[in-house]
């Protein structure tokens, strides 16, 4: 079975631009979460979606937004990119997003801002 | 919000057993404890999860004392390929959503 897939794997943007990152969850998983991982640190929670509704939001500015589609895939959008947005963006899926259901991560999108 | 504390780094040799302890003093009643492994430029990989006592799977064991304020990940007979960062997490569940709070993790180096 396919795991969590993310696209693109690498992306280079300049300050002020906009970016859209995509994620396809494991088949049957209805919850998708997004994390940002800056080099040398642990992943930081951005959003969680379950059944197309936002269930949680981390401490990120409004420049970050996301949505989940009827097929449970998800997009993360970041507007007005800053140098500090350079990071590995990780998507994780789980069946229902409950605490006792392990999240399965993709290998991320490496975003570099010039 | 349940925070976790774990050693920054650990060193071991091939074939040894490695125990990584994590403290989570303010864990909530319905929180589970989960451990992930991460290699460079890859997403975290689920290792094991537990609520209390002991859980064992094909790659690791997780020991959780009765007060649940700490947990220990045990990796039997590590190999060079176990060199990675290991994260201890407590799932924060609030009104039906799950937010994983990652710390800086424990960087395990396995030498020949």
C-alpha cells in the first residue's frame, strides 16, 4: 500500500511569492496534519483537518492556510513568503486523528526561500 | 499542554541495548505516548505507542510506569542503521483533534 505522498519534493521560491504544497494520505485515512520542520529542530504543528474541517491550528500567522478535499487529500498554502519559511514541510495522516491513532508521515517538501 | 523532556544525544555500539527515557510530568488522562524515529531528510517514522505498563512490537519495547510521568523506549541490539533522531511525544487531544508536540528529540549515534 502507498504511504503518505507529498509533492513537490523540493521547491525554490523568492520572498513575497506564494506556494502550494500537496499531500495525499494513506488510503482510508481521513485526517491530515501539516508540520513545519526547521533544520535542527523537531516538527512544529501547523494544522489538522478531519473530514474536510479544520480541527486544530498551531501558532502560525494567517499567511498559512490549508484545506482538505472530498478525497481527503490536502493542500497547504503559504502567502507572502519570508526567508524564515525555509523548512521541510511534513504531512501526516491517520484514520481519525485521535490521540491513540499513530500519525504516518510523508517525506516532506523541502522549501527554500531566496 | 504536555511537554516532554529527553536527552539531547546518546552514543552506543552495535549489538547493545539502548534505553531512551522521556519525562512528561503533566500528561493528561487520555493522552497516549508515542515514539518516532527520523532519518535526515525523511519524515518521522512511527515506532511504538502505549498508554500504560509495557508494549512490545517487532522493533522496540515501551515501558510506562504507573504514574505515566515518564516512559522508556528500549531498542534491543542496535545496529548502525538505528542512528537517527528519536522523538517522544504525548498526543494532545482537545475537542476531537490531535496535535503532536515534538521536542528536539534524542540524537542516537551507533558506532561499530
